[in-house]
């Protein structure tokens, strides 16, 4: 439970931008930070990444990998996947005092083993303002799977017993049935 003086922490109304609409001031400010982030990743710019990411930063990738600021910065210099482009578009910003929740979309392209890969998705970045400077403390990405036109997601048929299965009590409609208290096995010695 949070204790404090009522009304000391007020949420600003979420500022978002529709396509073709003038950007709200908060959206414009955080879009600038996201653009700096994208350029820093593309240029392996350690100093800009240290400026943008809080020492307390935690990242949850679209694959579920959890990394810290230092691990993110170290990954800029590791061999393997080579970033080709990174585009992040801020959709909404909600500020709560010195905390801001920034949501948006992203497209990342990278080259791995000679082939070009692309990931599209949505992100949520949580920023904290300290000494008049915003730094990201938490990031989470979710990849969005796009289906080819005309293709529908294949429904996966469960292999579970129908209509349901309760181990040791009910084996499903076609299985053998035993009711608690009516045990056909000999009692244990």
C-alpha cells in the first residue's frame, strides 16, 4: 500500500498522436529520445546509450531475455547480428510526476549469417526524471506476428481428454472412471 499526501502524484492525461496529427509536446520530447536511442544502437555509441539508459535499467526482449544496461552496452561490441536499421515511433506518453510511460511501435532490421531479418512490434519504455534528465529504467518489447494475406492462423487441436481430465479421478469421457471412495484397487497395507 502506498502512503503519502493525497494529490501529490497526479497523472497527466495520456498524450498520443494520431497519424497526420501534430505531435503533442511530450510525444515530441520522447520521440527525440527514442531517435537518439536508435541512432546510438546503429552507430555502437556507448556514451549516448549510457546517457539514455539509467544504471538501474532492465530490458525484457521480445524473446523474453532479461538484460541490464551494462549487458545492453556490451552487446553493441559483440560479433554476430549486425543491426541494419532501427525505427521506433512513440504513440503515447503518460507522465506521473518524475515517471513517464512511453508506448510505441518498432521495426528492427539486422543481418545475421548473410541474411536480412526483420522484427516488428510494440514497446513500452519507462523513464525516470532526475536532475532535469530523463533516463530509461525499464524496457519491454513484444514482437507482432503478421500473417500473409489470405492465410489464417492454424487452430491448434488440444490432445487433452475431452471434455476434461482430472488425474486419478476422471479420465475423460472415453476413459475409465473412478469416483473418490470407490477405489477398485486393493487397499495399501
